[in-house]
C-alpha cells in the first residue's frame, strides 16, 4: 500500500490520549499459548519461539506491562515494568532471576543503558509522574529532569509525558515526549536545557504524532544521527543531533515502538498493525528488522516484507504470536527478547535465532 493512501485512511485518527485510545480499533484474539517452539521470521532472520524463558512466580514478581529491556556489559538482561512491587527485574541469559528493585515508577516506560567512562547507568522515563531519572544499576537516583514548564520551555497547560531517552555521543540527553506535547528535548549530561524540536502535527515532516521512541544511530560512525519512531504515521524519522529533519523510513501498517540498533540492523517491536480494513487492530503485534540500507528484511510474527517500489507494501501480523510488542532486546548471540504491553501480564518471550 502506498504512503498517500495509507495516510488518507488514518487522517481522522485522534491521538489526544496516552496510548491512542481514540483510534478506530478492530479487535483480534491471538492464542499465545500454542506457538512455543514454532519458527517465525524471514530471509535468514528466523527464530524459534521460547515462551518459557523468564517466567516467574506471579505472586512474588508480578509484571503489569513489560515495557523495555536492555543488556548490560555483564550480559544481564534488565527489564522495566510499571508494576511498583518490582519495577526492575534483572535476568541472566538463561532466564534466571538475579535481582529486583524499584517501587516508585507507576508509569515506568522507557529504559536506556549508557556507558559513561566505563560506568553504566540507566535512564528511566515515567510518563505518569512526568519525570526522567538517571540511576545506577542498583537504582540510586543521580539526576531528575522535571516538567519543562519549570524552566519556561512549556506552558503550564502543556502536557509532559515522556516515553523514551537516548544519549548522544557527548553525553547529551534526548527525551521523547511521546505521550505529551510531541517534542524532543535536548539537555546536557548535567540536565541543563539546550533546545527542543518537533511538536504536534499530522502533516509536517519535522513534527510528530506520537514520537514513542528515540535512539542514537551510530551505524555510520562518522555521522551519528537520531532515529525516532513515530507510531501514528507508521515511520521512523531521522534527525541531526541538533534537531534538523533528515528523512523518514515509511513502514506501512506498523505502529512502531522504539528503534533498537544492533550492528548494521534496526530492530523494533510493532505494538499494533493495521490488520483489518487498514485500521489499527488490537492484539496484532509483531517484530520488524531492517538492514543497513533501512529496508525491512524480516517480520517475525508478521507478513514477509515485499518491495515493489522503494517503500514496502503493507505489513501486518500474520501469525498470532504476540499481542502488543513494546520493545525488543538483542543479546550477543542475536537472540531477541520481546517485551509486551497490555498482554495479560506475560513475561518476555525469547526468540532464539536459528
């Protein structure tokens, strides 16, 4: 499906809610219990489904939504939930629970790992509290970035509901206000405001409609750029480090979560797809993988990517493996760990590379 036709079908969508509650949504009911050990994916990026990985005692270690996961230098998998009984779960690669901490992030949503002079830190966004935190790997809070109204960058009535961060080459902090006013805000490593760019628009390329995720794309080592997921417009957008729009990577049918860079590839969870009648459909997520040229090469759980022009044809779920893929984490063996939102409190699914 061509971009102009897909956007025509979605222009009436309102995105004033936190997680697009005003979309024209169709229900779908995937069965997540009958697909263990199945193989999914395309073009050499194929995976065996392992639903047993990481399962825990739900009474002791409940998860509300498994929002995001990162792997640290010790190969520990650190996952953020919005369950305040244990906001952080830390696994080893076998799925054994190593550690838990955190009970103060009711809207824990974005989790970024950054190595700063040999020491690793986490950046946590909480859209319910409207704040961003830099913490140690043990959970000690070192820096808090509050609502931009306190520094005169937002009006009192402007919403600040941050969803994601990334860290620039010089340590600058970029915050995606994905459920709020649709800006990217740039701060120094000490939390001093530098600039904001973007804003809310369905039409303009340099603005956003649900800038859900952001990452630093260093695949061209001499020219690092920002890559943002714009969920409602089904695309990734690229910007310079000082906020100038470069281009868009159109992903028709895919309502994207944050981009995750691993080697020459971009990986992302797809929270919803336009499964029925070209409309956003509940329980229709999958995973998508792009190559070094930003072409889709595999959609585990989704339809095989097809290119007739420079843009892929419509991509949707084709196997009911996932409900709503909110994030992916890639380990050193190229396995994928899939975190899901609004999926009945399930633990992450491991996709084992075959």
